[in-house]
C-alpha cells in the first residue's frame, strides 16, 4: 500500500434521515467532575477526574431496607406518602435525591419530581422526573445525564431505564469518554443499551459525531464500556487513491478468554475483494497466531515500480499466510514453529498496510527445538525463507536447512583453563528454476543471460566441528588468553544437472591460533570540577590461520566481513562455515575511558587500533565469473593484499545526561585516504524530545559481498537528521530527512504529527523514500515511493487507520512511541 497516496479517515455513510438529539449536557460541576488544579499527575492529559462522593445515608440493616430523610412528610388521598424538601432515599447500594418524592401505597415505587439524582456504585444519573422501584433495581428517568466513573464515560438521553437485570436502556442517547467540557466525539443512537456486567453497549440507528458534525453511521453498533474484550465490528480503514477506494472492515470475535479471531474483508477497487483474518491463542505455556489473506482473480492494479509491469498479476490469485507458535516443555527446553508464505514477491508492495509490513523482505519457515543447560546448548531446526522480491533472481533464492543440528558445550576450570565443543550438521537445499547445465538463466528484469556461480549451485550436507581449548588469566591489571581451535568440515554435495568436474565429497581441516593480551592502568583525575577515574588499556592480539585451498567449496551461508573494530581482535574473516580465511596478523591498539567517581558511569571512551598483516589473504568467495566493476575488483584485490588494515578510531562521549555522541573513522595510512567515517550526535530530553544528527561516508567496495548486487558502485555519503519534539503533553512532532550527497537525492523524507488528548488521539504520517529494487550497485532502477497515513483513536472505543508507531521508533532512534 506504499504506492498509494493514502488517507484513512472516518468518512462513511451519513444517515440522511433527520434524527432527534439527546438533551444538552450538564455543567461539569454537576457530573462529579473535579479539576486537577495544581495537583495534576505528570503527563496527565485530562483537566480533571470523576470523583464519586459518599452516601448521604448509612446502609440499611438488610439490602431490602429503605431509609429516608426529608424536611416534610405527609399522606396523600390514596394512601401514598409525600416527602418534601431535600429528600434522600437509600436502598442497598442505590440512593435517590429529589426535591419531592411520592411513595405509593404499596410502598414498592417512588415517583420523584426533578431535578433528581440517582447513584449506584460507580454510576451517577441526573434528570427530570423519574420513578424508582423500591423492591428491585428498576428505574426510569426523563432527560437523563449519566456518568460511569471508572471508565471516564458519560452521556445524555431523552429517557433512561434501569432494567431489572441491571442493564441500562436509553432513548435518543449519547456515549463519550471525553471530559464534560469537550465535544470532540460522541456516539448518538436512537436506542442505546449499556450492560456494565458484560462490559459493552449497543446502539441502533447510531452515528458518530465530531463536534456537532455526524461523520459515520451504523444501523447497529456494539461498543465497549470498559477494558474487557468484546465481539463486534472494529473501526474501518478507508483509503483513497487515484484509482479508487481501499476499504477494510474488521470484525472481532471474542471466542474465549484464551483465544480470539479477527475477520477483515477488504475491498480494493483496482484489485478486488481481499479476505483477511487473524486467529490468536494462549494455552498454558504455548501461544501462537495465524494470520493470512486471500484475493481471487486480481484485477491487476497499478504499480509505481517502473521495472515491473502493472498487469503482471492480472487474473492471478494473491494470498499470504503467516503462522507462529512458541512454547515451553520445561524452563530449559522450548520450541518454536513458524510458516510464512505468499503467492508472489510483490504481495506486500501491493497490499502492505503500513510502512513496516511494506518493507517485508523475508517470510520465515521454521521448526525449532532448543535446550539451554548449564553446560550444553542443543538446537534442532528445519529452517527456510521466502524472499519477498519480484521477479526474484535465481541466485537470490535462499537455501533451506533441512535439518540443522547444533550441539555446543563449554567447561570452565578455576585455574582459568576452558574447553569448548562446538558442532553443527546441516543439509542445505534450494530449488533453482530455469538454470541449464552451464548454470545460465535468463534475467527477464534485465533482459540478459546471467550465470549461477558453481559455488552456489550445489545442494548437500555439511558437518562442521570446531572444538577449542584456551586459558584466560584476568587479574585486575590486565588479561592474557591463548586459544586454539580446530575447524573440521566435511561436505557431501550434489550438483544436479550442472556440468562440473568438482569433487562432491570434500573435507577440510584448519587450525586457528590466537593470543590476546592487554593491560589496564588507572589513575584519578579531576575535570570540570568533577572526579573521574581514567583508564589506559593497551591491547596486543596475534592470530594465525594457515591457508587452505577452498576454491571448490560451496557457499551455503557464508559472506566476507568488512573490517571493523571487533574484527581487529578476531581470527575470522568470514561469517558462516563455508570459508575459513587465512590470516597472519598482529593487531595493536589502546583505549582510554573516563568513569565518574560518584556513579561509575562511563563519560568518554576513546579507542585506536590497527592490524599488521604478515602475508596476503588468498582465501576468497569471489572468482573470475563474478560481475564486479573494475573499481570493485581493484578494491577487492587491494583488501586481500594490503600490509595493514585501516587505522580505526572510535570515540564515544556522553557529554551530559542529555547529549551523547559517537564518532568512527577508518583511515588508510598507506594511501592517505579515509575508507569509512561516521559521526552521530543525539539529544535525549527527560521531557521526551529527541534529536539525532548523523553523517556517514563509505568508500566504494568497502563492504565486501559475494553478490555484486550488494556492493555499492559509488562512494557513499549520507546526511541523516531525525527528531521527535514533544510540543505539549498532547502534541508530538516527528520527522526524518536522509540525504544521499553522492547522487544528490533525497533517500527518505518523513513527517509525523501525533495529538493525544484526554479522550482521543490523531496520528498523521507522511513518508517518501527511494526503493533500490534490491540492486545496491546501481541507482538506474531506483524509484520513489510514498505514502500518507492517518489514524484516529477514540479512547474507550479503539482506533481507525494504520499504526506507524513501530516505524517511528526505527526512523527516530531514542524515540518512545506514545501509548494511546
């Protein structure tokens, strides 16, 4: 739905029939409303609260006993009793106040002349004339005004009846959770029933009014009057595009305390009828959800992606399903099940309901059983993914693990020695469509023949054993840790119809040696009239991994790592187990930290480090068949033959309780060139304000990748500004601007407004962003997408529209979404 220019609002069918209205509301001081004044709690959005006063008469000796108090009392001609003055009657938990009350001769009904007041536990009713049963809970009041204290709800009615079963039935009545001085919204119905025992109300011939303007109409509606879940219609979502209407009408089913369901028919005029649903359950330690949708015979619709035809799915069935289950057998043994699938890789582009769902890249399939013991960790899983890309490249199809078995353990002795057992056995499988014996396939998106590298053409099993032994001494003044690990990996492969002379049974044994050491010096310093402890921590690290020819080994789950601070102190150049990179290096560096004496909190940390290489790194994922640009190829060769890594500098500075900054710089001292740099400044206010300023520079080819599509073909320079400003306790402003200075274009523009009041909230989000079509190496196929989302929340009734809170938290680091 990101391709739409969408607004979601409460526009609907408005009844054209003239309707009677409830009586005008009473002033706040007659509705038990007490202003906060100077005593308002922090963050309180309402100007006051409802406070129920105590009873004017004591409780009777029995619930049926009626107590009374009045200025005068006399008998009428028909045996009735007439009480005058300030009359008060109390029966059990109910109390009646009126200027005059007539009690009939049977002593079972009281007739009150208004203005009257009736109180029940948590409920106030005021009105004109009325009658109250003295042997049951029944009552009737004309021109009534009611307050439900605990739910902060109130309303007005031409007539109100309390039925014998405790329900309240009203004619030409209203319901709202707004404060007495607010007319922001209310529901008005010709026949309204409130069942406090069950926690819901119903209304016929009902309309939603904002101010005095009706904006939505229901022939019948059911709404909650407390926090309990209730079956009924939820708020609809309405979207308007240049191509037509997008309307969703969810219906919630409260099936049982531990499971429920939501059914959501969705009409999209340029696609058709999409039926969606969600089922949730909770059984003991097990919980799960089943979510899905189905659209038969898609009408095609339009698509903003210039690289994909609009009619690609014309006449096709579109669907998705996502099942998730989590459970525990014991505190140490848990399991998980998940199955996600969609009819096509463009499903969420066309039907995603918010920014986060729209950006879905994978749907996971998983069956997992895990044991976490004191010594052992055991994990058994079958796992795979559907990549949400259309059309999907053959070389982008992910591998499945069918299955993957892991057994890890660690033993630690008091002397500092430790032993590790790490093992994994996995079977990797993927289905390549339309790939011939030479590995060629036709890329319709780029209208050219492409090739699947041999390293990505095999299915098969891999057994990886990596036991380790080490010793770590860690006195207060430093540490020393020699470590030895052995990588033993065995493969049984199947290349299918691929023409190759490669061995299908492979075995590799690689030792990994490392020695890590460091010292810690400490002194007391004073700066800015404050005491600190400053540390100086030099570190020296040596790693040696001999070269093994792995050019014929497959690549199932492995990629090369970009140089980083943590990799200076690691012997591993690759993720995964398909490559063990050769390395012979000495890393050296130092850190200094400033710690507050009073709190021990770190205020500043500065680290500088570098690696010196004693030989070239010849093990690689790439070969001559990879379609790297000349610049990418040159940098890849330089990265593997350089004598030294870049000098890495990191600075973390917590300036004060509100301001913090981080700086990172990768400098090639051989070529006198910056390879990567980033700077971030963040402001976090106790009042909720957030400001983030970011800068990033990255040299072309700095991030290695086995897929050329994932390598940038240009030097990247970005500016990133994001903020959240809490203008008042009710108003939040949120924004982000991400600019690509290299290509002189806006990567993302985000603007949002949230208004949160006593009884309602409004959220408006505009976003415009660049989609790179999963080809980072070029910008030629990039296109701009955009969306506008509007969400209303009527507190006590629910919300309407998409919720962008989760994306706000991602786009604006440090921002905590408002809880409506």
